[in-house]
């Protein structure tokens, strides 16, 4: 199995995140960073999944390419629409203030680290697309269904939050409607769940394709990033600042990530 498509995909990500750094320098809106990263992962994932298209791509390659393409388009457009309505991303803004006068240089290398993290995700796409079984398997269908459920769930959560935020009566309040009653970050949960589709497709319990186990790195990485690094921690710090006691009470009775019935006060 040649790794040339994977190397090309990582180079695409590094170039894309260099472009994201330039965009931030020109616009001072760090929100575009996540949108560019999402579209870059989608494009690099398509390259990794369909690199052998000049010869003959399998049905599995087409399925995996479709999954990453749909993920990239949905999330990328959602982030783009959000960025058009605000001047900056508060999470990045706080980090840049903390970095002080060296912020530009540190941001550049931080974005390159995001490119390498993206490389791990693209590697999972690459490995899943190349599982050697020639026929479609039940795990291919199951993986696609898990992805579809995750995409629908993320879209519902995003729309529920959008509708809540658009109502002037909710200014200063915390969204606790719909999926947000069962998780403080249902959108993050469903984004993570979508990456579980690739191990389902790639892993062969019989052991004929040991490379498939490497795809577990994708959901593991996304969980770590969303729950412990760039997702929940900075966002909840911001929410505590802007919502105060209301968010503290919401946090006390609602699971952070995995949807679960609410705890009693």
C-alpha cells in the first residue's frame, strides 16, 4: 500500500493552514481558521480516498470519499455562515491575547500543528478506503448509517442553537432546548460520532487487514481535541464569563459531552 497519497494530503493541509494564517492576518477574524481547516480536511480526504481513481476505485473508496466530502461541505458551510455574522472567534481571540507580541509567530506554528492533527484524520480515511475486501460488507453499510445519523444529529443541534440565539428574548440565557437538554455540547458529540464511521468500515476482526485498527486514532484524536483542548474548555470558559450563574447551573445538571438524562438539582 503506497503512502504517496497520504503524503500529498498532509502537504495540502500544511499549505491550507498557511493560507488560514494569512487570512487571519488580513481579516483579524480567527473564525475563518476552522472553516478553512474543515474544507482542507475534506479536499485532502478526497485525495487520500480516491488516489487510485486513474486505475479503478472500489465501491468502498467511493463510499469513504462521499462521507468525508459530505462532512466537509456541511460543517464548512455552517462555519462560513457563522463567520459572516461575527467579527472574531472568542476562543482564538483569548489565546492571541495571552500570547502577546509573539502571537503571530505562535499562531502560525499552532496552525501547522492543526495540519498534522488533520493528517491523522486523513490517514484514517486513507486506511478505511483501502480495506481490501472487494465486495461491500455489512460494516460498510453500518459505517455509512452511523455517519448519516451523526450528520443529522449535528445539523439538528446546530439549528436548535441557531434558532435559540436568534430570538431576542433569549439574550443572556443558556440554550436548554431539544438535544441541548441532554448534553452541553451535542454538536461536538455528533461531530465525534461521525469519525467513528471509519473504524467501523476499516476494522476486520478476523485480522486479515491489521491496518484497519489504525483508524481508531481518528475518533480518539477528535475526542481529545473536543473535550480536552480546543472544544469544550475554551468555550465553557467563555460561557462562564458571559452567562455566569445561569451557565453554572446548566453545567451542574447536564452532561458535558455524551447525551444523558439530566441530573436533579
